[in-house]
C-alpha cells in the first residue's frame, strides 16, 4: 500500500480531533477530584441529597438553640469535657428584628472524594464506609429478584426457585462486568511499534450484550479493521475491547462507535472501521416477533470514511467467508 493511495496526511492527530467521544464512558479509576461536581450535579463535591440532609440538620440545631419562653438564643451546651456541642464557627448571628437574633449556617463544608474513587455505586459522599465492590450488591439484588418472582405470582420458597434470586443476581453482574473494566487494563501494554501501514482486519468476533431498553440479550458478530500508523495492537486485544463495551447495558449503535473510538485511543491509526451484525431478542421474543431479523450498524473513522476505495476493501474482506 502506498502513501498516495490513501492520501494520509497528519492522520492520527486529525482523526483524534474529529472524533466526538462525548458518549464514550470512562473507567471508574479516571474519576478525580475535578470530576466530583459534574458527577454529582452539585458543586463542591457534595450531592444534592447530602445538601438537603445537611440543611435539615442545621435547621434543627438552630431551632433547639432558642429558649421557647425568652426567645433568646442559648449558648451551646457543654459536653462535660470543657468543649461544646456546637462552635461559633459553625454559625453566624444576624439580626432578624428587634431583640431577636437568628443563627445562620456557615457555608457548607465540602466532603473529600478521597477513598471513594473506585466506589462505583456510591451516591452520598457523607457516608463513611469502605469502597464497595459489585459483589457487595448481591444481597440487595437477590432481594429484588425475590420480590420480582413474588410479583409474577410465583412462590420463591418452592424448591426450584429457592436459589434463583441469588443465581439471577450473579448472572446480571456477569452480564454487566464491563462497567468494572477499563481500556488501559484490557490493553495491558500490548501496543507495539511496527513499521506497518497495511489494513488489519479481525472479523466475526462473537458479541453478547444486554439491551438497555428491555434488559434482554442481543448477540452477534463484530468485525474491526484499522490502518496502523507505526503502531499495532495485539490481535486478542481487539476482542477484549469488544468484551468491555458489550458487557454493559447497551444499544447496538452506541456499542459500534465505542469500539471504534477505543481502537483509535489505543493506537492512533489513520482510520478505524467497525461493523456489528446483531440479533435482538427484544424483537424476536416480544413486540414484532421477527425471528430472522438482523440489525447491522457501522462506524467509519478517518480514511475509512473519506476514501471509498479503502472502505470498499474493508467491506470486501468482511464479506469473504
């Protein structure tokens, strides 16, 4: 393959700038202190729920600090050690009328995110506990599946269903294990310098995922092609990339793009192409119930989008059996 055939110029940099990866999930380990505000929807690293709790406790302390008969603010009570249960730094007194002083809460303290970076399902930063693992959710998920069985009119105590809630919870954790995996961990350094600029295609990678609309499976095959720019990726890592993003609640359209963006981030190629052919059980088992229907999605980046000949070569290789 020669340079003029594909018209590659400033390939990797231009490609990376053009990719819109706003819907590309980051690994849990990448969350830092600067991400807390956007993560929780409340500035300063405090969730809105935590803010409401704190405001409620401040109002309660304020109301307890007034004498019902005199209407005067009372000093905090001593705790027997020479210290008080409340400090002047926690509240500032302002005049609200003749002879009446009301305590206003000082600005809310922020809670550090330290120690909770890997806590996937942690919603309240005021809670003091060790970072959770997904396995810690098994009891709660098992109870939810037990309630589901009861809602269906089944008897969760009968022999065949005694351990079904726990089995179903473990299965769901396995189906969505991609949430605990990151691109860096999957690649494990398997990016190699190589003077190779010919197309690399790995096709018919088996894929299983869960439809986020109905929580039923969809499955199929993934074909990936890329044009290296002095770097190649271990072939098995392409399959691992598919595994990371398919083992989540997904739609096939988003899954296709996420795989392409991940390959781009891994080796900065001149172009990436991904095609997925999937069978969706939400169409087969329910709804229109079309058993033989298949869904095909594709993402073409870089020269695969710009050069028809390159795109045609990739499609030809994918269709050859």
